[in-house]
């Protein structure tokens, strides 16, 4: 990518330092921005009717993270966005983001790639988890994110995998 275009894109991002466990987006808040993870880890999560956390997505170093339906449609988010570690993030507002999508073909291509990869990963998770037992789910997570268990608490990892923390503890010893 030519340096002037890269400079233009970078000029729309601002550095954000998030503390461990800091909530970046509240449930029922409209999402106004997108994050790129330089360092740390973000997670999107909600709560079940019983009050148990359900993790929907992790944004690790080098990845993008936002509450996408809320970001695109400008409706209330049905999840929280949280920094689960001390994190260094690059933030772009929704206005700047779509201005770049509309005016910079290279950024539009990045956006398309983000959407395509997100869709593919979501499909892999949905299809992969159908019929998987707990051990297969854990192996799947490690295959697609090798440091999954090193970076996350058992409780967070289990909520993402759809199993109990005690089941996860038992199966980790078999991996």
C-alpha cells in the first residue's frame, strides 16, 4: 500500500490504553467505533437468562474487534465489549471508518476481508461445534488460536466453548 494512503488511514485511528477488565462498550449502548488490538485481548460477551457469562468472540493481538451488528446498524448492542488484559488498542470512529470505506479502495478491501474472515470463522465455529464433544471443542479452539488456554481463564474459555469450567479443567488434562 502506498505510504500516503497508509498515512491517511492511520491518521483516522487513535491510540487507546485499556485497563484489565475495563468495559469499552456497555450492553444496550450503541457501538460507535472499531478496535484493532496492538497488545492485549478483548472479548465480546453477554449473560444468559440465568446470569452466566456467554463469550461470543475474542479479539487477540493483530485482530479487529467490535459489536458488529450495533456498529453497522447503529442499534443497541446486545453484548459487552471488555478488555480482559491490559491492552493497547487503535480506535477508529464509525464515521471515520465508513468515510475511509467510501473513499479509499484499499481500506474498503480491508473491510471486506474483515467481514469475510469474520463470517468464515463464525461458520467454522458453528459447524465445528455441532456434534462436537467437550474435548473436540477444546482441541478446535487450540487449532484456531494456539494460545487460547494460555491467555484466558478457564471460566472465560469454557463460556466460549459452551461447557462448564469443571468440564474444561478435566479435559485440559487429557490434551
